[in-house]
């Protein structure tokens, strides 16, 4: 269970992650800040490993991690105020790259 303070901090983090914008920051500064927000949220809501005897034969843990990574990429791209062409190219990739790869593509 979460402490009540944790619930409020999780709410604040989610709000900030989904509304955070690059504005006049460099892309590196923007990426570093939003990545710190994701790490703090992960500290409150970690994805644990499976402890069942059959070790999650359905692969749910990897699906959940994949969803979270895709959410991070989407929020990261949404907050940028530059790089429209590259952002569109990244969004059209199948599968969607992880956030570190998206950042790498943007700074190239």
C-alpha cells in the first residue's frame, strides 16, 4: 500500500510528465529532466519480477514494461517544440523505439 503522501506525489509526477514541455531548454536538458521524473515515478510504482512457480508464462511483465516504455516515448516526443519531421518519423516506426533510441535519433 502507498502512504497518502505517496499517492499525492504520484499524481503530481504523472501530471508533470504528461504536461512537461521543452520550451527554451536544450533537448539534452529536457531529456534529462523528464527522465528523472520517470525514474522517480518508477521508484513509487516499480514493475516487480514474477515470483510464481511458472514464472509468468504469458509474459505479462514484459508487456507492462513495453507499455510503460511506449508511454515514455510518447510523452517525450509530445513535449518537444522542435524536430517535427523526425518526431513524425519516430512515431511511424514499427515497433516504436525505446526512449533512449528516440533521443539518439533526435540529436543526430
